[in-house]
């Protein structure tokens, strides 16, 4: 299995959620949303792998996707 930015993002999200479980505060989102996020990121990763066979183009496309989603999240949060 090739290491891609979406795989790294998914791993970071899972580590963050697991580290938040031990705190006494309420979880940021429910287990259902976490499973949905994992499935969606996995499907998007598979879609990118089917579109881009070259590993360099795959990395650039996925990094671009993560940046666009991050910027959109900030813009939506500010509005």
C-alpha cells in the first residue's frame, strides 16, 4: 500500500480522536461521524488512485484537495 497524503490525514484524525477519548470533556464528533469520515476519505483516496497512476501527480492532487477543503472549511467557519 502506497503512502499518500489522504492516508496520512486519516491517520492523524484517528490519533487525535483516540487521544481525545481519555479526556473528561465531550467528544468533538460522534462515532458515527468518525466512521463516515474514514469511509469518505478512503473512497476519495481510491478515486484519486484510479485517476492518477503517477505517484508524484497523485501526491500533488491529494495535497491540493486537502488544501482546498481546508480553505473552504475556514471560509465557511468565518461566515
